[in-house]
């Protein structure tokens, strides 16, 4: 084998190894256009109709991670009540609870499409891209609440139950299994 062939093979092998460590985009590039890079969940959560400035933080296209608390169908799609979780890149990409924080991080969103019932189970992790709206009333464990609300364009779900994404391993024949995950997107008429 020539030195140039050896160098080429080495470069290809290193590139392949490094690309395996980089998360693949969850959503189509068009969906990610105009996503607010400076959106702050806490400020949106605390905004209310009685806010002295009158600011509700509605109309922002955002990306949020979380854990499903409950899901129910209505005439417009699926309403999901969730706990917001930070999105991390290491040790694996996705929302995580391995961050110490205090406060209420609950919110709700509408996904105007269909989602497999396995993906809607309580505890599953997700990342969504959608547009914020004003607070809306929702039922949480049969109790009426008013939550910050958004309408989702896309949702990526990991079937984790109540387990951290990082606790799942690739199937290497040692009894581990891969983590089922799926992306759902709806086409929004503008």
C-alpha cells in the first residue's frame, strides 16, 4: 500500500469516527430557520397577562427539551404537558435531569398531528421546535391549570420512560438495547 493511500484511509477513518460523536440534526434545516438563539424559558414561564410591561413573549420560534408529564388528544391534535429540561450535548445529546435547579418548569404545547402512543408515555424525553403563544388552560392530573403554551412544528421523542438518555447503551450483544427514538413534523400552512 502506498503512503498516499494509507494517509487517505487514515483521514477517512478519523473523519468517520469523529462524525459518529457528533449528533445528527433532529429536524430539517427549514424547521430550524428563525429559531431564537436567546430564548429564556424562565422569562417566558414568568410572563403573565398582569405583567406590568404587558409582555407575554408570544410569537417566538424556539427549541425546548423536556419530559412528558401527560398527553391527551383534542380536536386540533395532541396537547402535551411537560417539564422543561436543559438540552445537553455530552455525554449524549438530549434533554437531561442531571442539572441541579429549583422552581417550576412545567409548560404545555399542541402538536397538530399524530404521534405513536408509545412515544406519548409519561417520562419520555423530547425536543420540540415551535412557536410560543399566550398562556392557556390545561388539565394536569384532573386539576385545571394555566400554563405557558406553544404550538409545535416538530417533536423528536426518545422512549426513555423515566431513565436518562445517557443510561442507554448501543446493542453490543451484552444485553443492552438501543434507545427507540423518532421525529415527527407537521407542515404548517402559512
